[in-house]
């Protein structure tokens, strides 16, 4: 058992951290971290102390030079879990999928890994991504099929390395996932994470960032589109504990259909020693139909006044009638006008993905969803 704190937390820096799921109290939905989450729909992920199902399969094609993907029995921990389900995932994973990019390597093609859920009992999984010093790579992780899954993804970006990390969640209907992604950003390193969430019944994704040296730069971008009955929840914690680092968080979501529900909670912690920090976070939501609900909560916790800048913003609204009128006045049908507005809403985030085929696919998927509700 490894723990770091047991006192009731007063700030994000004081929360309980442990690898042992039984160190965490049972969840009842009244906790601040879980008050938006429909716990009953998480099923066994809430109540179990060990998951015995088979983890999703890991598939990939030919790998570029300098890149390896292999299964290993164990790997050094990047993440010390600070919620019950993350600890459950850690204790239930039977091994580790290790993705490595060699130091100074610059693969010409993106590294594409597919996580394929085969159904069955609830499972835990762990993936570790290591980007060597001075390397430059794009890694794409696609999650498809069906699963009830608790998983941790731990990413280390070495000194002066550059990583574009794309996670695409396109589970089948009925899939349930609680995921924690941890990014450790080295000295003068740059990490850009693009998180796309489109599929599944209930998907709760937590991204946390820590810095291992001065000059680290982290950008977190998110795109989500919830249909009727889907619950998508995104949380971030950017922990600035090193001087002269930067972060930017920008998430956008669209919702349509009865009981479509999205949650975004962005936390940025600037510790006393993190002088020279520059940070900003923003979330925007577009509600397309009645019956959908978006919750958006930005938070800043600042322990030093010596920062370059720190701010946050949040906005939730419906279609701009003036935009629709402008387009329709020029002979564009209402359904086509709605597609153009939504595509424009998501364009900045889709363009963050450095693969044209994937950008086109996402655009087509979004337009198909809009057409279903026309």
C-alpha cells in the first residue's frame, strides 16, 4: 500500500492519493468530485474492489522506426491515483501496454493504436506512453467496440520533446468507461492533448498534468458531442508546481436529444513555488435541442501572486438565430445552415488533429449526427 495523505482535503494539493482502492471511502454521489456523475450507471466500477474481466485488445499496424508497442508485466507509476476508480483500474490491470518513442526520434507518420472492447465483464487496464528526450511524435489512441472499463493512461514527455496525443472515444452504444489520463511534461517539453468523445453510454474522462522541469508547455483540447441519453464528463487538473511553465485548456461540446448530459470541470492549481506561470482555460457548449443539459465549472486555485497570467471562461448557449437567418437568407436550407454553424463551432479543435483523414472522418460523423436529428 502506498499513500500520500489521509487528512480531509482543503485544496486540490491535499487530496487522498493511494494505489489501494480500499483506502478510498465508498462513493455515494454526494462528493464534490462525483456529484454530476450518475453512479448507478457505472455499475461494478463503483462497488468492486477488483475487476476480473479481460481488458480490451490492443491493435496496431506497422510502426515507424523508433517506435515500439509491447505488453509488459509492470512499469514505473506516473500516476498515483486520487480517486477510487483510478485506484481500482491500477489494481485490476493484469499488465501494462507500453508505447515508447525513442529519444531524438521523429516518426514521419502518426503512431495509431486501436483499443478494441470485446464486451464481457468489467475490466481494468493500464497504458504507459513514453516519449524520449528531444523526440517529436504524434500518437493516436482510438477506443472502439464495447466495454465496461476503468483505465489509466500515463504519459511521460521527456525533456525538450514534443508530443501531439489524440484520444478518440467512439465506443458502441452501451459502453461505460471511467478513465484517468496523466501527463508528465519535462523541461522545455511541449505536450498537446486532443480529446474527442463521441461514443458510449457513460464516459467519464479525467486528465491531469504535472510538470517535471521549467519551460514545460501543456495544451489540452477537447471536443464532445452527446446524443440522447449519453452522459459525457470531462475533468482536468493542471498542477503547476514548477516555475515558468504554461498551460491552456480549451474544450467545446454540442448536445442534442432528451437527457443528453455533458459535464466539464476544469481545475488549475498554481502552487507557491510556481512563479512565472501562464495559464488559461475555457469551455463552450452548444445546446441544439430541448431536453439537453450542460454543466460547466472552471476553477482556479492560486497560491502565488507572481504569475504571468491566469484566467478562465465558460459559456453555454443555443444556436444563434442571427447566424441561421443570415445563411438561410442566402438560399441555404435550415438543415445545411445548422451543419455549417456546428462545423464552424468545432473547426478550431478538429484542425488541431494533424491527420487529414481523421479530421474528415470526424466532420462527417458530426454532420451525420445532426442529420439524424433534423
